[in-house]
C-alpha cells in the first residue's frame, strides 16, 4: 500500500487553484483539494481512518487528524 503524504501550502505560493505543484501532484493521482470531515448519518467520519465522531468533534480521537482551517 502506498503511503500518502499531505503537504501544507507554502506561504509564498499563489492560492489561485492553478498552481503548477498542484497540477503535478494531481496528474500523478494525488489529492490536492482541501480534505474535510465526511458525514455518516448523524456522525462525522474521519477521512483518514474512517472513525466516527459526534458532530461537535474538532479532531479525530483515533488518528489525530484535524481539518485545515
């Protein structure tokens, strides 16, 4: 299984959605969009480990994932 690495944007990089680095990654199968909580009925679901949490959760208690602000 291939390990996924999430990179934070560089402070000097333009935020126009057409960044060359994002294009490079997306052409090679990497996700470049902002990752958010998923929903499963009345629970939040972690996009990293699929753990279910109350709607008030701000961080995954299983793997520690937090959504980018």
